[in-house]
C-alpha cells in the first residue's frame, strides 16, 4: 500500500498482520491510497526557507542552523532550515518559556508545523493556553535515526545540536517538564522514539497519526543497510521494552491520536494495546472515544482543526503546574 503525504512523496506502508493482545479491533478498514513512485532518498534540500509563510503571525519566523553532525550525503556541514514560534509577549516579558518540538512527517519540512502554530497562537492570544515556544526543523526522510555510514545523522543533530541551539538562542525553560515533543506520521514515530530514548530531555510526547511500523519500508536500505543491528538503537518498540520500568512509574506522559481512516491506524492500535498490556498509562484517542476522529485520514490539518486545543492542552497542563 502507498500513501501520498500531502501530494509530496509517498510513504510505503506495510500493513501489520494482526493486532497485538489487548488491541481494539473496532472500526472500519485502513482505507486505500493512490500509488506513486518511491522518491530518491537523497534528493532535495534540508532548508525550505523559500517556502516559508508566516501566516500573518509576527512571532512565527524562519531560521537556519549549520549542522556538523547531519553530514547529508557525507558532504560535511549541512544547512538545516527550522521554524520557531515565539508567543506574543516574548519580546517584552523577559521571561523564559516552555518549548514544544514538532517533528514533521515523510515529505514534510520545517514549514509543516504551520497549522499547529496557527492553532496555538489563536488560543494563546485568547488566553485559552499559556504562552510557549514551538520549534520544528527539516530532517528529511530518515525516520529520525542515524545513517549507518554516517551520511545522515538526524538523531545526533536533533539531540546534540538542535535542542542546544534552541536553548542558547531563545529564552527557553530547559528542564524536561518544560521541554516536550510531538509529531505527525514519521514525526509521530520520531516523537515517541526521542522521548523514550531521552527521558532526561523530554517530559511529554504526542503521536498524531504516527507511522509506527513504517521505518523498515522507507529508507530501510539507505538508513540502516536493511540490518536490524543498525536500526536497533532507534527502534521504538525495543526502546519501549528497554524503558519499561520508568514508563510504568509514569516518568513519561504519552498521548496517541489516530483517525478511523488513517492508513497507519493499525500500528497505533497495536502500540496502544502493547502499552496497555505492559501496564503503561497513556492517553489514547481514537474514533471510539473521540467521535470526530471517525472518517479522519492521514491529514495533520484535520487533527489540529478538530482537536488541536486538547492536543496542545496535554502539554500545557504540565507547563502550568
């Protein structure tokens, strides 16, 4: 099955065989998506400044950071585009702010976060949410891991360069209670994986339509040489088992949102079932307990339109404590 992500590039999705123990079997089928040609994994850029649109929001800006770790295609220092949203009182308050890192999906870039920023800005402006910073970086198609030859070290860039750059450049609160991560599709996988891998950095993680079972079908050869030992450090399900003791203690707050027609539905249903079976508390939201998720497919703007406030409140309720 092939998924076209906002008409940009296809996400190759292998449907899981059967739900894990404890997973719900309710809801309609996963749906179909148009077929398309697999893109060149190494094509394109990691800076989409020319496509940036601030959406009329003064605090929504584009920036660039030079990475010495991403080493895209093995070519050395790489220019990475990122976007940052600064709340309305940032320029005058002198205060430090919580940060939400947003990870884009396959075919997305640093500008994909725009619907999230628009929703957050509207709610912050109306005092329905406390002010916080949102950042997002362009990270290509590698499912947020490290390439086995050192040609595309996305993880090392994000954790070793990008997070420190944001903390050094903007007035952020740097403890894990005030540093959160969320993502859509490939980014939903990345958000959960980064939070589990770095429990000392992130206190809360949200998966929106996460492609939780697609890493082995998208850039599998290019990123990991199709070998499990290269993938193992970035395997969400292995990390879940590795961190199980701390997860069962509630050390990380997790949320999953999945629509009834989202092509990655079953991977999220299965992961929810696995967390339940292992005794890990988490916020699980699908069409059975969120009626408007009935009919929702693989579309970030739709998730944000319908439940953006609740999605963001899962993070801000911790910021306010």
